[in-house]
């Protein structure tokens, strides 16, 4: 029930949520959560085309983790692929690689 209720408010901007909840602020961490999981199960196409314009996905590397830990998965034709982004000040690379293997 809680999850279904949350879906009804999924379009609320994050900044508005922070403004309404007024959590205690600490500049060393995100105000509401430190770990995030995302699952993209949107059907993918090989690209989009418009007259005179073609689009294709581009991979972008992040140099700074926005949260302490983020696991993002994409449900594709060959199964799940994903990435694990982490704050290097909190986790070491060997630990994160072990998590990914498991």
C-alpha cells in the first residue's frame, strides 16, 4: 500500500520533497537517503530518427558519486546489466567489486 501511494506522488520534484519534509541538513550527505536503487525496464530501440536528425544513446561517466551507494540496473534483451556507483571515501574498490560479483 505504501509503495502504491508513493507512485501517486512520483512526479514530485526532489527539491519540493526536501522543502516539505525539512530534514535536518548535513552537507556531508544527502538529506533523505544515502543509497539508491534504480531499475530501467523501458523497451529500448536502436535509435530514433527524425527528418534531418538522428539520435542515439551516449554513455556518460560520473566522476563524483551523488549518493553514498547507487545500484542501477537495465533490463535488456540479454538480461540485466548495470553499474554500481559509490563514494570512495566510504567504500574501497575491492569491497564493491565483491558485491558486484555476488
